[in-house]
C-alpha cells in the first residue's frame, strides 16, 4: 500500500487540519516509511516462530457476570461524612469567591 501527497491532503481536509507545505512533505515521507515498515513485517516468514508467552500461559478467565465489584467495606463505613448515599465534602473557598462576584 502506498500513500501520496493527494491522500494526505484529503485526510487533512477531512480532519480539518491546516498543514504547511513542509508539514505535508514531512508527513508524506513519514507515512510512506511507516507503510514500508509494515510491508516488511508482513513479508516476514513466521511459520517456524514459537508463539508468544501470553499464548502459552493465558491468564485465567473469570466468570462473566453482570454487576458491580463487591467492596471489602461499604463507602459509608469509610466516609468521614456520609449523607443519603453521598460523600459530604467541605465547600471550596473558590466557590465562595465566585458567589461574591456574581452578587455585584
């Protein structure tokens, strides 16, 4: 697969990018190098290659079930202040400054 300047101009237009001539030239060169590298990887003969370790020793699968994770302790037990199912936090001083400015 190849990519040329026209392709990149179209992609830039779709992405609403404004590219300078130098950026377009450099991006074209870089994209062509990346695609050439992928082509080289695609041509590699891996028929005798050993599988990766993750394939030999896959992680154990857990049961697929709907529901939240069970917590060791309920949030209400560890919250400094808990009211009606919510953590209660002190008011931020910045909120008071904004409120004072709105009144003026």
